[in-house]
C-alpha cells in the first residue's frame, strides 16, 4: 500500500519513512503542503499522514483538498494539544489525530487500523501472523528466521509487484545496510525451500514478485 508522509521536520520524515518501509509500505515524503498535494495528484495514495503546521499550505487545507478530490484516509499529526484542534481536524475530514511526540510503532498500528490491515495474512497455502510472527504452511506451523519472515511480509504487502534487490534491501535490511545485494538471492532461496517454490517468482535482471 502507498502512504504519503508530509512534515517539515526532515529527521522525523526519515525516521517514519524507514519504519513504514520496514512494514512493507511504499512511502512518499513531502516537506510542505504544496509538495504533498503534488504527490497526491501524481500517485495513487491509500493514506496520508499530514503535519498540521506545514509551510505553504497547512495540513488542514491539504486534508480538505484530498478529501474533496478522492477517497483517501488521512491521519493528522500536530504539536497542538487543544481539544478544539482535534475537533476541527476531525470535522475537516481527518480520520485520526495524533499528538506529537509519539512512538512510531503506535503510529504504524493506527495506520494499519485505518487501512483495516488484518493481523493474519495469507499467500497461497501459507498463513502468517504479523504480530506473533508465527507462520503456517497448509495448516502446519513452520519456522522462519527474522529475515525470512520480513521478506514474506514485504512480498505480501506488494503482491504481484516486481521488487528489485535494492527495494528489498531497503525494506528488510534497512536503508543503512552496507553489504552484497546478492544476500537477497540467498535468503529468498531459503525462504522458497520452506514455503514452496511457486509463491515467489524470479524476474531475471529485474527482481522478484509473488505469483498470487
């Protein structure tokens, strides 16, 4: 799923981008309201996280424009803590409202709730719980390493979408990973041995995708 995060605090943007990418989301970032709307009109965005006090166009105005244009979930971030601010944000179309400072994992949970992302995911005959990290194949529990589980989760979030090695490295190993990109191939080979050879397809010279 595609999410847009708009905030003029660059460090916060980078932190949230990293957290959400690790959860398998495709993340677009903007540092002001104009950038946020430009991305919104160019990309198919499922949910927008908007800072209230952004330069050029504030988050409330961006929220109004987005809601007027198409169906999208909007979560407002703000350092303001007055009750009437929350009322205004929700009245202007925001689906949720979070005060700064906040814990990124809590924000991720709020986003998943808004997008109605279930805890139990399924790919073919493989099921996995993104909370407990347990995995089953045809009803029998199997053991995956942390990296194998993260690969499975990312593929589930991007079904039938071809993901390059670099995209997988960023999502699973992190943006600061320094190493051989071919490690992706090794871990996918081991994952296939456990979940079946047909779920993950190889696109030679490009990357990998799910078959279902």
